[in-house]
């Protein structure tokens, strides 16, 4: 196999929620594969630090503040990216939040709407804005970062699990609709990865033990474990892959 198919040289990628955790690893991984990167995060300072690190890999890397719940901000950042960095070939929708409560009966309308605004509406509006431009150029790749909890249930996270399941099926629907424009849309379902998002679970002895027991390859892995999957789906190596869910969960959902 020609391994050059995995190269992203000459391509431009926008990553959301890239100021830390999985998003940071993905921004640096895409840059390492040769892509120019637009690093976005709700915290501009965090995005700027990641962009600086990505630039040391020899690619163009720029940062922008982006709150994915604001449609006007999405359009502004996408237009800026295409003008200042280059036509977007890759979009990685990574930004995400979890429930504030831990019980379905206690979940408020406000909390439900907040989770869906970030985890589902944001990726949809970003995909829509980028796909309009990709279609005019003959294609591109959109990768949505879902979760293994979009495939199985988990008590105490009703909005999060429902939103990630919605993101997975949204990916399939967009893949079908945009295939004629050669826009590929896929999802990745990470398992327990150690980030600020999951650190509280890692530190809780009982929760840690539950996750370790449920994950054959071991829970709370480094965010870099997700990079290879994203580079694959962003590159020509996956040219015939769309509407798929690539599960990277250490065997969590295999039981």
C-alpha cells in the first residue's frame, strides 16, 4: 500500500474544541500529518497555545475563538479560515459538553438544550457552512467526534448519551446526502480517554474500577490514541469510507 495516501500535505483542517484534551491531540496530529490547521476553542488563549505548538511542526497554524452555539460566529470563523489559511478540506467537530446533573429526573430543559446546542446543533451548523464550500470545490472530509456512549447507554448522562447518538446518526444522514458532492462524513466513537473532561472519573476509585473492568484494553488512555483514526478518515486512505462509525474504545462496546 502507498502510505503517502495518509499524508495531509497541502490540505487545511479546522478543528473545534481544540484547546485541550482530544481536540489538542487531533490538531497536533493533523499538523504532524502535514495539514495546515485552524485551531478553534471557546477559549482563545487555549487555542492560541495549541496553534503555536502546531506551527513548530512546520505547517501553517492559526487560532480563532469559537463558540459553536453561535451561528454567526460559525459563519465568521469558517469564512475567515478560508480567506486567511486556505480552503477547508477537513472539518473535525470535536467540541462537546456533558450533563451538569447526574439523573434523568433532575435534568432541566436548560441543561438538555445546552448539551444539544454544543454536541449536535454546533456540528450540524459547522458541517453545513463548510460543506457549502466543499461542494463547490469537489469534496472534502468531515469527521464528527462522538462517543462510545452514543452506541450504548449510561445511567446518569441522559443528554450526553442522547446527543452523541444523534451526532452518529446525523453523520450517516449527511454522508448519504452529500455523497454526490464527494463530501465524506464519518464519526469516531472514542472510549474512556483521560482528559479534563474525564479526570474526575479517573480519580474516583469506584468509577475508575468500573471503567477499567468494562474496557478490555484499559480505560483512560492518552488522547493521542484517537489521532490515527482521525488522520485516516481525513486522508485519501479512506477515500471509499463514508457514513461509518469508527469505534476507538479499547473494547468497551464489544461486550
